[in-house]
């Protein structure tokens, strides 16, 4: 019995410990440092794996993402056919995302960042703010993370609309779907939150055309993938005053290069991809459940559609 971890640029020790603690006797390998014979690798745990690496394992049956996203797997042009791909669906991950987004929304609505700046200059000045009932929030992507985030914001008194590939009917949340309803969705959003999966249809969706359809002064929060944003378009729309600011947790290149203009832009709040980080101790149960299901020939949980990309 073994699981092989494929991950570039990440410390895998917490996953190793969680797997061994929950399943004593399970052999856990970390490629390329350790690995069983190629024909014995059946279950892979992956994040940002080396492209093409899976072609070396003829009996591989499942690739399990260590996070909610799977674009890092699906972008591999040499991904073997017939292998099931799964993702993490975890309550901790979901709640962490909702909490982070809520914090960014409230910081913007109440203008809390202004007072930190005022404190540095010993300036005592009160600023006006909007109340929750005056703000319309648009959530792009109504999967597990998006739906829960939308519901949490709605409970705080915000008017919340959701936009997705197909209609998602959630009590208290306005429902918009498809390209034909995107403009109507955008025109109402004072705050736009991106929680879309990254697919060929959603890449670069946060562009000048999208931003121009938002109300003047709209605020952008991207916690999905950096490839959703056209960086130059965002800067242009901030500089011309159409957008009031942006909170970005994900980027096209991570870590964000030192010379990138996002670092110094006064209207952009940068965080280092920390909105929602998988907790191996919490998520390991579903990894092991799928491992057992694979070994017994049973249907897996949280399987990804390669066609849809999520």
C-alpha cells in the first residue's frame, strides 16, 4: 500500500505526517527523492507536479489534488488518458475562504486601511462609509467556495448576486448564469469577487471589457487564480478612476516578481496566496477514502470533469 506525492516548490512534510498518522503502515513516497517501482505507482497526491511526469507510471489510476483547484493538473499537455482526477472539498478550506473574503469586503466598505495610514501621520480624521444594505456584491463562481462565501456575506446584510456557468438557485442569492446574463450581473456589482475555476473560458475574464461594465468605483477581489486577471487592464482601470481598488491573493507568477507594478500600486492590496490553505490534518480523510475506493474498484468522491475543468 503506498501513495506517492508529486509537488514542486512546496514542503510536503505535513502531508507525509498526516497520512502516516492516520494510516500507520501506509508507505508514503515523495517524488523524485523516493518512489516505488514505476509500475507500482497507482495513486498520486499532487500540486504543481513536473509536466509530463505521470507518463512514466503505467498503472497510475488516480491523481488527487492537494487543494480545491485542479488547473495545475489539467494544464499538463501530457496528462495520460483514463486517469481520474479528484480535488479537495473540505469544510475548513471552505470556511477559511469565506472568512478571508469577508475580511477584505469589510476592510473596503469601512475603509479601515485609511486609519492605519492616518495613524502613521498622527492624523485624526473620520471618513464616511457605506452600510451593508447599500452595497451589492457579485460573486463569480458558485461552486462550494463561492456559494458558501455568498451566503456568509448575505447573512451580514449585503445584497449578493452569483454568476456561474449554469443557474445556481440559493436562497437569498440573486442568480445569473451564462454569457447572456453576465452584463446584467456586472452592472449591479459594487464589489466583484472572483471564485471561478480556471478554464479556457474563464482565463482572462477580469479584463477591461468586464471592468467597464461595473459601476464606477467598483472594487475587485480575486481569490481564484492569477490567470483570471489581465494585469495591465486592471492597472489601467484603477488609474483612470473607474475602479476604486483591488484585493489580490493570486497571481500569474508566484511568488509575485519584485519588479511587478502590483507591489507599489496604492490601490492594490497584495496577499501571498493565503486566502484558504489546505489543512492536511483535516483533508487527509478524504484522500484516504479515495485511496481505499480506488483499491476496491469503487467510485471515487470529488471527481473532476476534465471537460468542464472543475
